[in-house]
């Protein structure tokens, strides 16, 4: 797993992680952090803008953990 | 075995919390409806300030008579889909009348407003296309987008430059549909349509505007935001509902594309449901004619909306947006205090909508008022006074 991307994602997720739960690659973004669906989409928008990539909402249904999202970002960066 | 209801236990806890604070704010029962602005709730007469009944048209004698006549002539229901046995002359009459009202070549009606967005979006876009939707879009837009199978890209609310950026970022291929709303249902703000039209000219896409809350309300002809902005030629597709300004139930999509009617054979939410009941179609048709004949309803609504908006501003309340529209939303501190204030308002004799996250933008807790042309100035002043007593004077502090 790309540690740099993971670290950036943790940083971007911080404002949404109101319970201040420790973030691990296997952390489920929605269930473990108790973040509602709109906040997940808002977080992903921040990720898109930080990396200047497009992450369509359709991808999110199969993206549960932070490690999953790292893979998505890596894949999208490779396309740019 | 995993209990399928396990995932809803959080909702159950939240529901319990709401119940412990008073009446269930999200499943209130109107025992009787007395008029567009009055109901009997919990045994007492209550001013309705959260109905979306913008034109105050639900008790018009000629609309009711039209519905009664249709019941006698056509029966209680159509028992079929529009593509089978469920198309009556009434449905075609309504579509023709509405196309004329909207100044569009084609119009298709749907059984509900929710289905209008599902049907239009899933009919227009497919898996090879991309839909760009405003972050604050109504759930029916999100669900329609999902049903379409299109690639979905969300842009920041009312931010044309953000859409511009995302369009530039997109991979090529397929059609591109941008979806906006005339008036956004939670905060009452309008889309800055001229800005989006500039982006349309730059990138080229097809544009759909959901005028659910602006149809009948905005523009010199009451056709909505595009009518108000003088940009109807730049909007390819219009969606709307009969459950607000029309005072019935149902929805519509309209446009000028020569193949528009092919949506009747490509849109599953149009094809695989029963068509609207004759009485509903007849009251809707009568209401559209009334809207056309009585522009003073729109003018009265604008005056009432400004009166409530300015009254709330005078109380120092934090409002959902800076522009006057029939939706005037008051931003509250948190869920518990919002529920307490909602209960206090109901006990004082006024019903408003309560809107809580995730159904609201930016996790806001809202007491959402909607104004009607049928409200009297006394009604509006009473609503303002009660908000003054309950909200501005910090009732929520006592409650929490």
C-alpha cells in the first residue's frame, strides 16, 4: 500500500473524524468512523481536489476501507 | 444468521431519542385538513407553515369539481401502465396543456415527482454517459442517477467554476448531463443559472433543471428559474412536480428534443408503474389552468415570502440563504434543541418542517418553513411572533 497516499488520506479525513478514532488501512470509512453518506461524499470531493483526479460516486459502493481508497487514488493517478 | 435489521439499530436509537423529546417530528399525523394553511393536529387548530403548498391551491372548488367529475367518468384508478392500458385522454390533455404552459414541444407526466427524476435521469443517461450533479441535489436526483448506471460526478453546491474544473478533468466519451435545481429544497437558494450556462457554452453538455420548488413560483410566466433568468433556451430538459404548486401528486419532464418521446419506451420508472389516477390528473390539469389565469397567486406568494424572510431577519435568526424564496429555513444549533424547538412551535400552534442530517447540506439542523399564497399577513406575522418566542429567545437553551 502506498504510505504517502494513506497518510494524505488520513490528513484529509481528519475534519470528518469527529470521534477522533485512530485510522488504520483496514478502517471502514463509513461504518467504523460513523460518518453518514453525505459526509463520505464530501470527504471524497476533498480527495479528488487534493490529487486533481476524478473519483466517480459509482466507485464508492465498492470502496469500504482506507486501503481500498488508497488503491482507487493510485489507479486514478496512474491514468492522469 | 445476520438480522437484516441490525443495520437499522442506529436509526432506532435516534428515533427513540426524538420520541423522548415529544411528538414524533417526522411522522406527524394531520387529523383533519381545514384549508391550505390550517389543519387539526393533536386535536387543535394549527397554522401550516411547512406544506410546499405554494399556490394554496388544494381546496379550489373548480379543481375539486374537476377531480370529482373525473372519478365519475373514468373511475378510481387506471389499473395499468402508460405503455399498456393506462393512457387516457386525460393524461394526453394534461401533457399537452403543460407543454404549452412550459413553452416546450414535448412533455411526459410521471406518477410522482420522485419518479419524474428517476424516469428522466435514467431515461436520458446510460452506463456510457456521465452525470454531473450538484452536491445538494435532492435524493430523487441521486437515486435517478444511480438507476441510470451513468458515471456520477458530484460538484460543489452552486459552484459553476467547480463544475468547470470537473468537466475539464473528465475522461472523454459518452454524453454529459448536468443536473441543477431551480430552488434547492432545504435552504431555499437558487442555482446561479447564468454562470452554469457560461460553463455549458465552454464545455458542451446537456442541461436538466429540476424546477420542483420553482415551477409556478418564479419567472414572469411561472415556469421556474430558467424563466426568471431568461435562459430557457439554454436548458434542455425541465423536471417538475404536481405535489407543490399544483397541489396534487405526480411529476413531469419536458423538452424540445425531437426524440423526447422515446423516453416513454426507454424510461423504466415511466413504463413499469401504474399511470396517475384520473382524479389526480384532472385536478392537476385544472390547477395548471388556474396558475395561468391567476398570476396574482405568484405575486402574493412573493410578498408573503419576503414578509416572513424579513421578519425572521429582524429576529436575528440565522437563515439558510440570503435570497427570498418561499422556502425560509432557520438554522438551529443541534439536533436535540431543534427537536425541542419544533415541539414548542407545534404546541404554540404552528407546524413547520424539521430537517436533520444527513438530509441537509453541511450537517445543518433546520426548522424549514414554506410559505403559501394562501397565508394571510396575520398568519405570517403569527409565525414570526412564535419563532420570536420559541427560537430567538433561546427556548432551545432551556430544552437542552
